[in-house]
C-alpha cells in the first residue's frame, strides 16, 4: 500500500541518491568515496527508521478501531 507518507519517503530517498551519486563523481580519493558511502548509509538508516516508525503509528491507530 502506497500512502502519501510512502511517496514522501521515496522522494526523499531519491533525492538522497541523486546527491550521493553526484558527490561520488567529484570524489578525488578512495577515502573520500568511503566517507561519502558511510554518510549516505547513515542517512538511509535514519530515513528508514523514521519511515517505519510513522508506519507503525498508523498501524496502531488502525488497530484501535478494531478494539
């Protein structure tokens, strides 16, 4: 199920990937590439955690209707 929150999440992830790809093209060393990767990974983990938390809140609200 794709909700407005999901669409927003996908837009943010897409923006993050564009920024990461552009930065990789300008990287001048292996170390700078790895630093970009680790920063990108951390951002992804944060976004996913936030997104899943929002989805769980929605599920909890729906569950309350059944109780």
